[in-house]
C-alpha cells in the first residue's frame, strides 16, 4: 500500500495536499484497492461550498458505492472533470491524475484534525486487522 | 463459512474472498472485475461455482416426481439434455431457479442456487415418493465454469470426446486429464462454454490443468463479481434479486419456462389464476439516460412518485453505461418508456430496453 508522504489523511481514507489555503483532495491507495475497479465518479460543481464531514461526491466501483467526505470546509475551486470519462484513473494514479477536487479552505484550523502519513499507516493497519 | 474444494487455489492466486450464501468465495482476482469480465467476452474465464448445490434424483418415479415439482416439461428431455426450470410453492412463488440435467432414463441431476440449497432439499424431501430416490451430491462435486469464445479451443486438447457432440444445453460423461466428469454446455455469462461436475478431490488438479492449458489462449480465473456483471448484461435473473418467493414467473419474464399444459405441478393452479386475472408489475431491463449507476433497492419513479424498484444494477463493463433490472407497473413496462431512478435522492432518467443488454459476438 502506497502512502504519499506529502499528504495528510482522514479516517475516511481521503488524502489532502496543502498549498497556501487550498487543499487538493483524493482517495488513498488503500481506499481504491478496497473499492476495486472504479467505474463512476460524481463530483460537485466549481463554486459549491462544502462543510467538513459532509459528502461532496461519490466514487462507485463495480460493486460498491462510497461517499467522498469533505476533509475541510470551504469552496470548491476545481473538480477533476476528466474522471467522468476516465474513472479508472482513480485506480491507476490515486495520488496524481485521480485527484477529485480542490477546496479553498474557510477554516484553516480544521487541518489539525487530519492524520500524518505515519499516523494514517497505523490507522489502516489497525482497521485492516 | 463453508469453503469449496478450491479455496486454497483462490487464496494462492490472491483472490479477494467474500461471504456469499455462507460460502467463502472469490469475488475477484488481482486482475479485477473489469478485466475478468472483458476476458470472458473476448477469450475465456474460469469460475469456481462449487457453492452451487447438486441433487441426484433416480428411480422409476423420478420423471413423474420432477414433473410435479418443476414448471418445465421434464418429459421432453432426452438423455443428455439440460433444461432451465423453477421450483414454485403453491402460491406460484419462486422457491428457486434450477437446471435439470437428464443423465440417463429416470436419472436426473438438479443444480440449485447455493443460498437456496437447504430450502430446496427440504422442499423436495417433503414431497418425496418411494419410487424416486433423492441423493444430495453437493459435497461430492466441485463445479467449474469455463466460459468464453475460446472455451472449445482450450478444452478440446484435454479430452478425447469431440466437443461438437455436446449440443447447447447438453451434458455428457467424459474424462478430462484422466478424471471422470460430467461436461455440460451450459453457463451464466451468455458466452459459449462449459460447466464441469468434477469429483471434489480432483478439483484442484483440474483447475490447475485448465488454467495452464488455457493460459496461451488468455484464460484467467474469474470471481463472482464478473459472474454477476456478465449475467446482468444478458438480463439473466438472479434468485434473491429478480426472482424470489414473492414473485411469479409471469411477473419476471419467465413465462417461457412454464408449461401449463404438461399436467399438474406445484403452483400450477395459482399461475393459471394469475394468468386469468392479470398482474400488476413486470420485470424490465433498463439503461440509464442520465449519468449514474442503478443499484438494488433504489426506487423507480414516475411523476415524482415511487412506482417500483431496482432488483439488480451495475455499470455495464461492455457498454459503459448504467444498466439495471427492476419492477415497473405492467402498463408502462414497454421498451422506450422513460422513467427515473432515485439515485441517492436525485431523480435520474432511465429508459426501458429490450433484453439482453449485450449481444454476444
């Protein structure tokens, strides 16, 4: 399982990458492996506002439907619309081309709730048994 | 959880194991469901379906017994024929869908769904007659399905029997790699192929032999995930989804299986009555017009009101569009009818289509 050392992580298996007050969000390698072949991705529109912990979109594999939860609150400033036609990018390159959205944060303190790569590795190991 | 004789073959191949009807079954191999699906459509896939139940029924009363217990006409079967059929209760509800194989005069093999095997067994035993012996062979057989356009190419070098002698929906005893088995030209994918009833102790040897012989032709092991998407593209029903104890053959597009004029059988009176009175709902196939994937249980909507529900749905790997089966009111269950699927609170447009969704090459 790959864990991007540049990222922070949520318990819902999203990664976030921070640049100034904008975060890029995707799902982790562990999440895409668990889901299996991703066949459908639904993302919010640019300009939508999202609240931390609420669903901002959906990733579906052949068998499963999985919400993408907003790791922070703020405004959607970009959505990775090519995933509409190429959802398999989520499997192929989850930390790169498979990114989901960019959020301009409204409350930078929310970052404190996120896990470091080491903490996330421990979290996954515990969850996976 | 119960394990098939091939469980260790699956874990050695790093299959992902899930529980299905109390069996530990491979849902996919590391190749993933989409690759497995495409490989069955273009080359061949090998499935372990040993969780299915096998019952043998033999004796001078076997044919009469099955005529009473099933909806299709068992008397029309010649030795070596197979027949899709249904077990109904007295109300016409579908206890299970099954395949009846005629192995010899007055000797039959029934293949039943894993999840219903126990119920079916008790149901058959409760109606047993002295001149027809029932034997549960489920533990003795492993069942493999070799499915795909390359199935014949892969299988022929392994047996002396000319495969052309087995007709579609036919079954014959043969030897494969020296192992005695029953070879049937049946399946659940829409592709050409075989199902093989193998002594459980020899299952691993046959599994490995087939995979090795098939490798140059693209054969890979496949899991239940691909089995489900393949059957759904063909519009084949799955018990517990499209057909249940609460649905009848008329409602579920299975009237072609029912032979009302063959003589008495369990459920016949109820079916005759429903045929005369009519019925309210009809199973249909539909494709999504809007983006989205229909899933079992999602409501089907007309005029913003729920009028039915999805029984099975997926993203069709071959067609790359959301497809589903579900119940609609009979009066609107015609091809080209537009309606909506409530996908997590949003109404998405869908359209009734002719089945199958996918036309095999």
